[in-house]
């Protein structure tokens, strides 16, 4: 499949929140790009404003300064341009697994019948066809995340934003999910902006990594991940992987 | 004889409850979507519950005659309040993560109401509806008592005026039967509509929460 991604650029983003009488800066002069079909990861200590950055990209809030561009057009403060996978699966408990996906597709203009068909086909394809008619609460955490990812993937939006999607999973399920996500993504090559706390996860998945400092967040370094795609499952054994891991660890530890 | 009266009361209560439900939903959604309506309407809503039925009933009879209209107004006034109040609470209780998700994908206010807030308020709606269903029959009796030519309330008044004790007890049995009928109809409707909740505490919920 051809890449359906867009280029996302953040230019000189500043954002502060008012706490009482004080202005608390959260983001400080953030410049970053996600090229079309690129998998970019943001990594940083907790509370470093990554979620705020997502809210700005999603158009839920506006930056104090700076611009957000998609394919060169200024879309600052504009909503409905991204698809989103939150930290918790955030499935609607009163909709069946299939309807959770199809109702998201309807939001982006797919007809109801087609959305249902597409949801059913894809669930079959990722081996969740058997639970398509079930309510989400009967699924395990890992299965819920798969459904949530599929929902984000199938919404034909320019950029996918994934906000620590695997943080709540146990280590085994997490490794499984990373593999699974990579397989699906490499077949389709959407532009992805991914947030994580895990250095291994960042190195495993991404093309480039931005390392953020603690609040107010600035970009400490941009790291190009050199491993080829499709990425091997044992890439973590590569000496370069170990080297990069130590480098990021050093950056995160230094502040 | 008693059967036709019971049927008349049944229909009156049913239509009163249905109208109360519809108006309750509309009022709650309006107040939820336009928050400043809450302050404007709150005293009025409470007031509508303060005036006793036996004071309001005769007035409505004078204004609207002895037909269905004054009785239905009375029943709607009784029913819509617990329903509107509980939905209003439910609309504000929708999960913040789902709210955030819909915000991020750019859902409109209407979509947020339709896809998140209203479904989330359904369990609350039913708890309000249960209360309304419990009151609706006895309120219908009061309305009929005040002026009607059929219904259990009318029958009750007739028997009471004749000091006919078995007749009065008979109508009490009818009232209780109807009340049970309404209450359990709501309980069954709730089970049929709200199917997404785990059946028992023993259900596994996965690791995500």
C-alpha cells in the first residue's frame, strides 16, 4: 500500500499555563517535523508536556506562539486532522468492538454500511473476528489496545498520534504489541507521532527520536535510528542499539 | 366494571409517564448544553415540585376542563422531575478519557452529546425512570379523584362516598398491581437496553484499568 501520510511540522511552539498568578511555561520553543510516512517518537520524563503537545496538534488548545503545519498549510488550532490513540484504550463501553471501530470511521465520512464492512474485515484480519460483536469489557488489556490502534489506523487522517499506548500493559504483552503494531504500520506507512517513556520501545519502533527535557520542555536532541525496515525482532542485540540506548539514557538522566 | 376503570388509569399513567420521559430528556439536554439555562430554570423546576397536586389539580381543571389535558399536565409535572434530574447528573458523568478522545479526533458538540454523553447517562436515566414509575400511578389516582368520569381514582371516590369498604380495598389492590406493573416494566426495559455492563463482579476486566 502507498503511504497515505502527511508531513507535520511544529515551528517555534511555546505554551504556558496560568497557575494562580504565575505563568508556568510547559513547552519552550519546540521545533519538530514528521515527514510523510515517517514514524517519529517523543521521549522525555513524565510531566514534560508531551500530552500538551498532542493537545496542540489535535487543536484542542492553541499554542501561545508558534505554528503547526500539515503539508505546508497552517492548521494551528484546527481540529479533526489527526487520528488519536490514547493511553487507555478509551473504547466506548456501550458499543460492540466492531461498532467502536465503525463509528469512528463514520466520523471521517465513510458510509455506515461500508464502515461496518471495513471494521469486520479488519477485525478478522487481526484475529479478533471472534469478539467483533462483544462489548469491550470482556477483552483483555492487550486486545483492547489492538482494537484502539485499529480504530486510529482506519480513520483516514493525515497523522496518527499515539500517546503512550502501551504504558498500562505488562512487559510480555507490550513486546507483543510493539511487534504487531510495526507489522501493521510497515504495510501502510502512515505518518506517526508516538509518545513513550520506554527507550527500548522508541528505538524499536521509530525512524527518528526527539528527546525532550523536563518541564519546560525543550528538544535536547534529535536522534536518527539507523536500523533497516522491516525491522528485525532481535534488533535490540545490535551494538548500535545498545549504544543509542545509553546515549538517550544519559540525556534523560542529565537533567 | 372495575376492569375498564383499571384500563383507563393504566392508559393515563402510561401516557403521562411517556410524556414525562420525553420532556425530562429534552429539559435535561437543554440545560446541559446551555449551562446558563441551569441557573435560570433551577428555581422554576424546584417550584414545580413544591406546589401540592391537590392545589394545582383544581386550577388545571378550571383552565383546561375535565378531559385528559389537565391530568396529563399533572402527571408530566410529577414524572419529568426525577427523570430530568438524574439524566442531568449522568450527562456530566461521562468518562474524561472518552471526552478527551473525542476532542482529539475533532468531534463536534453534537457528536459528543450523541456518542458519549447521552449513552453514558442512560443508566442514570433508568434510576430516575424507576422513581417516576413508582409515583405515576398514585398521581394518576389523585388526578382522577379531582375530577373524572372513569378510572380507579373515580371508582375510589364513588366507593368512598358510599362507605363501601370492600370497594375501597379493591381499588387499593388495583393501584398496587398497576404500580408493580410499571415498576417492573422499567426494570425489564433497563435490563434489555443496558447490556454492556459486566454481568457479575467475577468478570475479568483485563489489565488496562
